[in-house]
C-alpha cells in the first residue's frame, strides 16, 4: 500500500483556465441591484468601482475563462500548492478515514487570497488603473492585495477593521512592507467613517463599515481609484477555482476521490475555490461528494441568516444581492477568525445552499481552536483561525467514520496559515476565549432594515 504523504504537481500543471460555475448553475441567477434605485445594476455603475474585464467575468456564462500568462507567471511563486494526506492526524484520531488537505497557506503571504489579488491587480493594470482601495478583516486579504499591487505597480489604500488592526499589528506591517497605506476603520478620512465615529467613538469596526469606506474613497475619486474586494463577488470565486482544479488532479494521483469536501466560509471564496470544481463533477459526472461549508456560530450567515436581498455594506453604497444575511449593519462579536465576520455570503453559494447542493455547519470558537491545536500537534502547521473551522468539521467527519467503522475520504481546504495569529492562540491557551452564539432575535430585528425589493414577475 502506498505511504505517499505529499501529492505535488509541476509548474506546468498550474491551471490554464478558471472554472465558471455560472455555466452549470442548476438554479437561475438572481439579479444584482443598484443600492439606491433597486433596479438591476448597469455595467456603467459597476465600472466606477471595477475594470470592465472583471465585470465581464462577473456576468460571463462561459464555462472556462483563460488565466492570462502574466497572472500564471506570478502564480508560479507558490502554485501548484501541495495536497497533503494528513496521515499523522489520522493516526492520532485512530480513524479509518483518509484525510487530505490542500495547503493554500504556502503562498508568500500565507493564504488563498493572492489567487484573486494577483488577477484583480493585473486586470486593473491593463485597464489603466493606477490605485486601488480595499478593506481587510484579519489582514490576509490586505496583505495579498498589497503584494499583488506591488508586483503590478499600483498604489493601495487598505481600510482595516479596527479591532483586527490592534489585534494583528504584524499584518499591518506586512502590508506596509509592500508599500500599501493602512488605516484603522472606522477612520475620519471618509464621510461614512466620520458618521460612524460620531455615533460611537469606540466602534470596533466591521467588514461592512470598512467596505463602505473603501467604496466611498474609490467612488468619489473621479476615476483616479478603483475598488477591490477579496470575496463574495462571482469573479473572486472564479479566480479561486485553481484550488479545486489542482485538487482534482492531486486526488487522482492519490488514487482516491473525496466523499466529502469541506471549507470554511467568510464570504465564500476559498470554499468555492476548492468545492466548485467538485460540484461540477457532481452535476456533470454523476459524482456524489458531500460539500460542506463551515462558519462560526458567532457569524452564522448560512445557518441562521435569512435568504433575502440585502446591501453588501453598511452604508448601502455597494450593490444589493440575494444572499443569506445577518443584516447589513451587523457588528460582529470580536471573535478571532476575523476573516469570517462578514454579514452576507457569495450569491452563487447561497443559491446552491438554498437548493440543497451544499450543506452548512456552524461551529463554536473553543472546539475550533481545540481542533486547530490537534492539527498542529499532528501535522506541524499552525492553521489560520478561519481554516481551523474546516479542520474542526474534518476531524468530526473522521471521528464519525471511526464510530461507524467506515473508510471515508475527506478533503478540506487549509485556506491559510496562522503565524500572524499568535495572539489568538495565546488567548485560547490562556483560557481567555469564550464561545458565542449570535442570537436569533438579533437576526430577526435586522430583517426589518432589508431593502424592500420587488422583482418583475
Ligand atoms: C485564511 C482565511 N481563510 C478564509 C477566509 C474567509 O474568506 P473566504 O470565505 O472568502 O474564503 C479568510 C478571510 O480573510 C482568510 O484570511
């Protein structure tokens, strides 16, 4: 029997195409609406924020979209990423299950985020953009875009959620090392930030507020700056599908096929990245892989949120989309998985979940860190707290397989490493973290503020 642990592809195996699930969606798309008129958005409106090439990708129905050579050139710095069989974790759990993980934490900045950051910087560059604005939660996205902007000669302003800005100073320094300017959001640089600070000078910030600030700066720059988003949008998910395409080949090298594919979800991009190519195989090739999204109980957009049209940001400047939402003015509890604190979720993923093609589980913070350390002690890698949510459920699957005496093939996405998240691990080991369940009443109250959308029959 093979004892191979790492399944490695060559540089020439870096995918040449991204997979666009729009071509295979088993449910009809829902429109993207203008935040003021509530009418479907026009390319002109989106073009204030994004270059036309990305807008065309957002609405494309082509199954495969070619990855430009300059993007593949940068991908070569870390792609293809390894697929690892977690043999030591399997042994520690005493499970008959086989556990595989795709290690996106090997990218230069430590997560899956550069897969789209590099693509977005490139398409902006060739469209004549000189500067980008963005938000960041834990700082993984900001670091990825800072690296990408540095490679393509673009300036970058990052609005970083204030609580993370203070919890994770090294991420800010990393962004600044690439030449980006980083501000703790809410700031006094934007109308929206000032209004938030007037209401509460101690507002800890949220992704929704930071998005509003970054969007405001780009939208009021008379075309001097465009905006870049690290998740949720269709083209972001598209760029992440290199993860799943590589995994399909690597599972083939291992001579196995996953019974279950697991990923954590913030806005849905790393999850879509690993799972959409496997969903394609379910839809087109009759495979029966279970696809499981994992979110924190503190920000349960899929498991407790309502499937409705809502604003993408707190100030109602970003487009309205149909998604599972906790309400656009959601201010999350300061849990340590900063990248999972968004109020909504990618529309294509929500549609797939709503129609039963994807399952969702919410997990508490303490068992998540327990799983993270179990993984670290077996496999030697400190996972990002976000990725640890996927690890929790992968371990639970492996233990369930053990209880049932089943050989189960489990694949999860290790979306990032956690070497900049040591304060979170320290807090956990010092017993300072608490579990938190977002109250159903708060979701109910937020629903009163949803936009009143009526679609033509
Ligand atoms: C390591 C890591 N994993 C997951 C996420 C969640 O984002 P998404 O759902 O878009 O993958 C983030 C977001 O910052 C992250 O940094």
